C-alpha cells in the first residue's frame, strides 16, 4: 500500500511541518511529508498510518478531516471551523477515533504516556482546561460547567470517553 499527498496540499503539509517544529531542511528528510509516493510496507497497520498522516495534517491546518474509501479529504469550508462553542460530543468522537488507530501503533512500554498525551494535547488544542483530578483513572477537558472525561486502563489504553457535568455524572 502506498500513500501520496494530493497536488495542492503543500500549504497543509507546511502547517504540519510547522506544528511539528520542523524547518525546511529537516522536513526534506521526511518522506512522510514530501509530495512523493510513500511506501507504507515498512509500517505496522498501514491503513492506520495513512489515516494518521492525513487526519493530523488536516487538524493542524485547522480544517475538517473526512474520508471516502481510501481517499482522505480535507474540508476547507470556513463555515465548518470553530464557532466559539465547543461541541463536547464531537470531542468524544475525535478522541475515540484517534485512540482507535493510535493504540495499535504504540508500544506497550510507552502507551500510558502516549495516550495521556493524546488526550491532554487534544484538550489544549481545543482550548479546554486540562484537569488531572481523576488520575490515574481519567483526565478531563473542562469548559464552564462541562467536561469530557477520558478513562484509561492500567496500561494506558483509552477505555471510555464521555461528556458530562464537572465532577458529576456523564450526560
């Protein structure tokens, strides 16, 4: 299976490199971010790697990611960007989706740190306050009176994600 960036995605890949803290020279050495065809044979679950690249690039560029078969799409309609309100149900869906492909790619020794970082980084990017009061069982992303809780197994696997009232029952 191969992966190739579509023509016209240079700006999205530039934002991806910028978010990763890579300069132009450093990025030239990364076939994952070049415009060339990338052979995914060396990667574990190849489909998950392709989705990870496309979804991450779309998200860091501030766009919406979707897919149709093996075609990954970035929706650039500005009407779909943030409206100032945070959709907690969408956050739950995003975290579950991200965890479903990432957990299988992460070595067990680093899974706990990686998955907690995934949730924390997502909350921070969304502008939610990160609360650690439920650790080690869960962490929360809080906005006003509401939160999204991400629950972890002892090995760091995300087992459940739910919106609810702060320190209250799930919605």
